[in-house]
């Protein structure tokens, strides 16, 4: 079950996610010091804790480590939302309340996300808006025809998700 990151853990992970490359404690420290006074050992402890929790992997480089994120910020956020939603005693009401809190820009982002979700091998962008919520069932005894994939002018996934099929939506650990 994903737990929300603490303030300092989030500040460290933000840099790891933004830089999208292996980073050292020294690099993170120097960037954090632009905003606050913080000790090297504090950042080292936080990065070690993130490693122990499974948020980052590390490789030795000389006497130091280089840390790399195990998943993206988007996957982290999605796992938190899924966890909150799935623990609700009324998931539908929770979704309605959540959508009601969204700004117009967030609702538009939600509509865009729904368009790129795959539906029976077709992207939602290829599915007519008036399509039924459930696929039509084939007459009894006949197999359902497989939809033929047609090329689309729209991407099937957001650019930040491309090439991340091995991404872990829920990091291991606590």
C-alpha cells in the first residue's frame, strides 16, 4: 500500500523525477540548499530511507551511490488515488465528490486521459462518443468479432507514458 511521502521525501523525489537520470546525494543537497538550510547527512538519510522503501534503486559509484526512481511521479500519484478510492465504503460517491472538487482544467485533463485509455484494443479516441458503455454482445453461440485496429492521428498514450510499459504503479515497500 503506497503511503504519501513526507515533505522532505517529496522534495527529494521531486528532483529525482524531474531530472530523470541517476543522481547523487550531493546533487540533491546542492539543489535543496537553494531553498533551505539542510545537512548532507539529512539528505543521505532520506535517500537511504527512500531506497529501503523501494522508491529508488541505487548503484555504487566509487564511495557514493547514484539513485534512480523506480517509478514516475504520475504512477505514484495514481497509486495514491487508487488506494484512497479503493478504501472508500462508497467508491462511486467518492469519485463524484472528487470530480466535484476538480477545476475546469483538471476536468479537461481527465477527459483527455479517458480518451487515451484502451478499450477492447481500441483507444477511446477511436471510439464514437455515442458508443455504449458495454460492448455489444454477440448472438448466442457466435464469437464476438475482434475490432480491427485502425491507425489514429492521436497518440494512444500521453508522451510521458511512452516507453514505460515496465513501470511499477505501486512501488514495493511500505
